[in-house]
C-alpha cells in the first residue's frame, strides 16, 4: 500500500496532541488541511482512526495500534534529520535534558569529560523540570535525559538506568530555627514555614506525597523554581528549605534538621528512547554517568 509519508506525519501530530488545531499549528498548515489529510488516510486504510466530537478528539483502537507503529518511525526520521542538519563544523549533536539543579550540581564534570573525549560534538542542554524532561524525551526533542526518580513522566518505552542515590534534607538557619539538636516529627516541622520547589517539580510531588502518607496536608510558605534561591532564603532565616543533599557542598550558616520519620532515598537516573539508536558518543556519555553504579 503506497501512502504518502506526509499523511502519516499529520496523523502522528494529531494523535499525540489529540487536537486538529494544535497539529495544524505545529505543521504550519491549515486546520482544514489537517482534517482532509486524516480523512484521506482513513479512506486509504479503510479504518476509522479518530473519534471526533465538538469538545474532544480521541483515538480509536485502530488509531492507537497505528500510533504504536508510526511513532518509532517518525522518531527515527526526525533523529536522522537532526543529525544531517547539524552544523558540519561541530559534527553531530548530543542533546541533553536536565533540570538546572542537576546541571549545576551534578553534570558539569561529566560534560567536561565528554567534551574532552569528543571536542567536535556540539552539546545542547535543555533545562526543564524532571517531569518536563521526560516529555522532551518522549517527543524526541532530546537524546538523553538525567532526572530525579520517581518521575511520573518516565515510561516503559524508555531505558532507565540508575546514576546516583541521594537523600533530600531540610536545612535552616539555626539561629532562626533552633531545631537541629534532636529529630522532630513531621507535625512539628509543619508548624514552621517550609520553602520548597513549585508544584511542577518531582521534588515537590515527592514531599507532598510524604506528608499525605502521614495524613498531613503540606502548605508551603514559599514555592520557587530554583534550589539556589531556596538555599539563599534559608540562610537569611525565611524558613526551612527542602533540597537534595547534593546541592549543599558545605553547611556554613545552615544546619540540617532531622525528622523522626525517615525520608526515603531517591535516585538520579539517565534515560533514553529504546526505539532510537544511540550514537557512540551518546553511549560514552551514558556509560560515564553509570559506571559507578555497577
């Protein structure tokens, strides 16, 4: 069956967004052109791919099956285009997704090692929350992501490898919050202003879930998008900050507040799409990250 690739491309974008208008915007074509392409594809396949209504679009079972086969093909083509269109002077790109915190406090030495090994390969780093990084990988906007785990955005289409185990800690200015002489309960902790990352972050989800598991409703005093700012605000006594332990190299002006409830460890992981071949350079980068875990 000879079907134009562009029809499958339109189908892919409608299926991923479940929106004819969003697909049209992404492809820079009219919504009517998108609708006509889908009708043509359905006619040629003799299958209904979408359930359309005035309020929503949904995939039929046939549409879901087709998407499972089309998505890897689209990703492979996109990956090839990205490599061919890369600056020939810099060679292929390594596209990495990671949060600001992970980039600053963990990735720098690994990026340095990679650059020494592959000086002609351009490193493109996209900063986003760990959850958003998983979505970037799902859309093939990056080759590799380094994220916190657990992470609801990670899925079984991704190869996920552990990189580093870490603990989250509560820190505060001991003069403003003299609570570091003995472990305190989460209930006692809750009586103080809590400084934490905003709700879009996996760290925020993790802490909220910890409190919910203990029948407590956490209401933070301040939510920010930067661990650096949380540390700065903790230093001046505005509250108790919740941050990963690898963010604090030294505890000058700060003290760790221990809790009677043990805070579970989390993991930094590296992930990539299993259906897209990795370059030798990307394999080296991943091996370098994971070598201490095995």
